[in-house]
């Protein structure tokens, strides 16, 4: 009998405010340890939190983007536990009444098509500091620069049925967050971290016992960890055992998970309302204002690109992966509106692939939309062929020179002169009389051979359309 | 002069008949003479006091006087100050120096006050007798075998013995009013949110409020007018609190038309007979001043102690988690591992009463008990608030004894925390309701001071100050001084 997999995800996403959630310290990444701290985020005696309202606005914006309910009155709670990188001995979070509830995210999956994933809640909380044990002998070091950085925790319903669905949800969420500009969501910097709750059951049965895979920050590891955990749980049950409710840690080096702590050892966080902060009240007017400033979302942009520019679903998807990509594309089309489809094709298939090979992305591409657009124009006006254009693009990326300069410099201008093309064709026919006879005798396939020969002789510069046309005529005899 | 009010000293400074340095020196001499007996101060830096006084005299000469120019004010060891240690009378904060001033300390400095030193208190303000202090108990100047009350016992003792003309305390369940009552001085707890808590070491955040402890009602008004006001650094400090004319509120000389509520639940069997007699006499005096006494009921009063001793320890259990020996404070020798460091450091650093409250609070918040304790206590809190709101529909102000008993002997109740907790039975409800309360002297029982407590609606400290001023003007209790401390130079006459 088959197994059904049930997955719910909790995403911790760093809100990209300049200052921390409850004090004025900088949130800049990569500073010397403990240089971005103050008495508040160090948990010094008598210090009090003051809420960063920009972080509230960004959480509301995220809530609106997932069609959620914004609670006009929410509240903060203290989550109590001892750890050296948690200065106050409690984390300020939202437990009973979060700012955002009841949203959703649509995904498309291979096996089950379009799916709507429920988002239970988004609540605000502060990050802890960072403990460092590696390379230290019998001591640990603590960096509290991260202490107090604002996070939103985005909690999904247990609506996903495979690791692929989980990844599709996470990628959509990641894309949305970045489009909204509410988080850098840089996974390597820990700005977008995921806990996965995984269980298995026979279809139709009650939910099985779940385990929680903690603190993963790469899509690849998340998929591996979920797949591993699903297999592990199925084996446990099929061997007659029971899944133990516990937190597990994914070891990406060994590609296996190990138990962190079981339910019995789990902390009792002794949540209670944070008395240092009054209930968080926002007005409907504020919510409406935030809504009015909502940027175009990825799915809206995709539809528009398809409708307005006639793009394929694939190209539209590729070019809306990030706001920078779609902006770059729109700048390109605005400056060179002749053929938006060609622009999209070339950007999606040629430019992005090359940038990837160069370890660059659209933000630091060595070519500007306007230069790239001129290259498109040179294809459009038959100055160069598409094939030559690829070489020109390579040269542009390498040298930073303009398309026209490269075409001029390397003499790549397409040969569209009938006389010159005829001369080349006749020379090639003379040199390959046997093939000419065979072609005329009915071997049509040899046409391609002649095209190749002409292009070779012209070093690719001959106008392919004209070559085709003239070849046909001259070979007819 | 030593037993002068702040406003009297201010008059003398303003007329040039004395200087801030002279005043500071006088009180420093008295501290030198009497602090060994009272243990009211836990930290004094005489040079620093005199330097502040000299700077104040200079400021007066060059720029004129600010509102508290040159006036000595002592502060409880719970207020963080950049100068000198801030230890909350706990071993866990032994030798801790805060790199910042509490907001109210900044306000006092800006007003030209001279900060005298840090006064003794119950450890982390947890206690009603000042006996839980890590620096030893403080004594009551009226009889040094007796406690001064708590937790602001040092501030109370210091003002009562005129080691300072005024002091700041904090009041979480009566910690300003009860010791004021037990030492025969005036103490004001403002409305919750009136005074910023930033830089005041937290005990129970939803209840803590700082206030003055003084010889007169007007002195209390002078200080409160300076330390109150919105602070954007404390989210619970109220931004749109009604402004008051603090000093004008003290001009009242009668109680004509004032309806004073007298809650029957505050006059019960078991209270000290002398306390009852003094308070009843005080109420008669109020009638004579034109007030109308109205019998009222605050039916949920009896639940206040239980609710308080769930809510305050719950908040405290989290507030005191930061004393984990990681970044500051006491750390045990040679910890074996992290858990050992936590447990041993905290075991060594905290005293018995503090541990008792942390455990009580952690228990009340723990999974499976939260609803029965913390949530229930919050419901009771709402009921108590409602009691007061209903009562104030019919009366302008409420009068009660501040404490059911007068000061008790050192050690008398230390083994019996429950009886100790009951000494705050009349003050706790005021904190739970967030209301302003004031205690002023109204007589003696067996040679120990008795306090009269006034309770007003939220933000109506003017009503408190008006009633208390009228009563003070018609009586002489605030002028009584403990004989043993009348001389400045110790036992000599």
C-alpha cells in the first residue's frame, strides 16, 4: 500500500529594515562581531524594547500579498528559554495573536497541477545572536550583531504532499518576498531559513506523528532532508516501529539527519504577553495605504508579459524570477520595442546562460539593456545574422564594447550583396561538381551541405535568407 | 535645617542664605554619622556629590536656577546610573556599573538635582521589609530594632532620618507607599505610564512605577513634575497623558465638596488597632475639612494578593532571566559546562526570596498551569480594575490605611513569607489597577508611624495631591522627627 507524505513549512525571513526590531542598531551584514549592539539588544538591566514600525509595515505588505487577514490588534509575547546567544533569556515573538493570519500561496506541481497552499500565519519576532564553537578550544564565542534583527515567521498549513511541492512553495514564497522588497532573502546569509514538519500516513488515515527538520537554508538540502526523512519514517513504520515526535538536524555533509531533542526534552517556552510592549494596533487606513503601495506581484507580471509582449509561458517565467530581471527586460523593450519576443528569447536563452557561466547575474551584467537592445536591432535590420550575433554578444560580454563597434572592428557585417553571394555559390558548385549532380539527381538533403559550405566560405557573414534563395535558384541550373 | 522640606531648602538656596555645596555637605555629614546605624545607603561617593553641588551653584550663578537646582535627592539602588555601581542590592549584580542613566535620572540631572547616592532595598525590589537586601537589612529610624518596610526601605529610612531631604523609590505592589507609611513620610506612586521605566531594573514590568519619597506633599509634587512625561524609549510610557499643574494641585487647604470613598474591605479584623484608630481619626479630620465620607465596596479586594503573587512573579521570572552570567553579573568559579554555569551562577547570585518568586512565576507560566494561574490572575486583575472604575463613579478619591500594621521587628516575619506578603494587602490592588496612590503620615501606634493611603482615578494625581495637601495643612504628623536622629553628629548632643 502506498504512503502519503504530509509537509508543513515554517520560514524565518529576515525583514530588511536598516535598524533592528526593538532598538536603533544597524542590521548591516558582515560587521565585526558585537559592533552592532546597544544596551537594548544586549539585554542590559532596565532596557526596554521600542517597536520598529517599518518592520510592521513590511509584514503587513507580505500578508496582503498572500491574501491574508491583517489583525488590526495583535500582540507580542515572550518566549522563554536560556541560551547564551539569547541575551534577555526570552525572545520577543507573537504567540496567541499574530499580525497576519489565513493567507495562501498558489503553486504548480508536476504531479498534481495547480495547488493552493494555506498559510496559517505570519508573526513578527526578533532574531537571536550567533554562537561560534568551531576552531575554539573549550570556549564558545558569541556575536550579538544579529540579536534583535526583525524576522517574520511564515507558517504554512500541512498542505504539501511531496518534497517537490515543498520546494515549489518555498521558491514561490522566496520570489514573492524578494519582489515585495521586504527581505533580501539571501539564503546563504541566513535571511531565509526553513523548518520542515514532515509526517507520513496511509491515504485517508489521520495525520501521522511528525518530526521537525530544523533550520535549513538551501533548496537542495531541504529537498534532500525531506526525502530522507520520508524514507526514514516509512522504514520505521514498516519495520513495526513508531515515529517519535522530535526535532532533527540535517547534516548536509553526511546527507543524513540526526535527532536534536525529543518532545519530552522539548522546551516549555512559558509564553506570556510581553508587558513591555502594548498591544500592536494598526488602523484599516494604514493597511489600505500599504495595500495601495503594493508592487506588481510575480504572477501578475507573468500574465502581463504573456499578454502584452506575446511571450511564451517559459520566457515569461524566466524573466519574472526577480524584480531586477523583469525591470531589465522592461527597460530593454522600452528602448527597443521592435521585437519584444526576440528580446525575451535572447535574454532568457542567450544572455542569462552566458552570465551564469561568467558567475554574474543581471544586476552586475557587463552589458546594459540599451547596448543589448542595439544588438537586437542589428539582428532585426539584417546587419548580422543570429549566429553572428551570438559571437558579438560573447565579445560584448568579454570586452564591454558596443555591438556596433564589435561588428565594425571584426568586419562581421552580413553579406547581403547578391553578386558576392552568387560568386561564392558558383565557386562552391564548381569545386563540388559531384554533389551538384547528386542534388540535381534528387538528393534534396544535400541542400544543407551547400548552405554550410557558403556560410563557411563567408565566415558566417552571408545573409542566410539570401543564401537559401540564391542557392535554390542556381542549383536548379 | 536637616529635617527641612525640599521646598524650604529651595527657598533658602533662592534667597542665597545657603549654597548647594553647604546643603550637600550637611547631608553628607548626617550620612557619615548615621548610616552605620541605619544602613540606608549602600553606595555614597561624597566627592561626586560635592562636585555635583558645586556645578549646581555655578549653574545657578551663571544661568539661574532650574526646577530642582541644588536639591539633594537619593535614589534606590534599582535606578541605573552611569556614575557608581547599580546593584539592585543583589549579589548577582555585585559591582555592576551601568553604562547609562535611567530616564528619570537624566530628568533629575537636567533639573539640577544633586544625586546623593544609592539607597538600600529588598533584592530586586522583592520584599516588604528590606530584609532581602544582599547588603544587609536597613533599619527604621523610629526604632532601629524595626524594619523600615520595603522594598524602598533605604529611601524611606534615609528621608525619615533626614539623611537626605528626598529620595526616589519604585512601587510594584506598594514598595513606595508601605515603607513611607512605616517610616512616617510621604510617598507617591504615579499612574502606570506616567513615569518612564527605561533604565529602572525591572521587577514586574506591568506594575513597576517610580515615584518620590519626601517629607511633604508639595515635595512629592515637585519631583513628580520633573520625572514624569512621555519617553519614546518606553513603549508603556503614555504619550497623551493629561498634563497636570503639579504644584498648583498642592495649594488646596480644605476638602469642601470632596467625596471620599471609604472601602469597608480595607478595615477588617486583624488590622492593628492603633492603625485603625489613627486612620479613623484622620477621616474625621477630613470631614472637618469639608469632605463627605462615603461607604464604598471594592468587593474583589481579597483576591488582589493572590492575583499579584501570580502576575508579579510571572513577569519577574522572565525579567530576571537576563542575569545568566554570560554578559555581565556574577559568574560562578570554574563552570563545568553551560548548565552548570547557569545554575551555579544564579544559585549563588540570587537570594532566597528572589528564587522563590522566580520559581513561583515559572510555575505559573508553565505548560498546563498557565490557564489556571496566569490567565486567571489576569482576569482577577480586570475585575479589580472594574471595582475601582465603579467606585469612582460615586466618589472623587478613596482613603484607606496604607498598611494593616506598623513596622515590625527585624527577623520577625522572615520565616513566614505569606504573612509578609499580607503587609502589602492595601497597596497591591492600586498597582494591579494602574492607579495613582499616595501615603502620608497620619499618626502613631505604639510609637511607630501610621500611614494614610489616598487612591485616585488614573491620571488624577492632582486629586491625590489636593487631598493630601489639605490634610497635611491641617495636621502636624509630617513634622514629627525621630529623636535619635535629630543631631547631625551621631550620638553627641
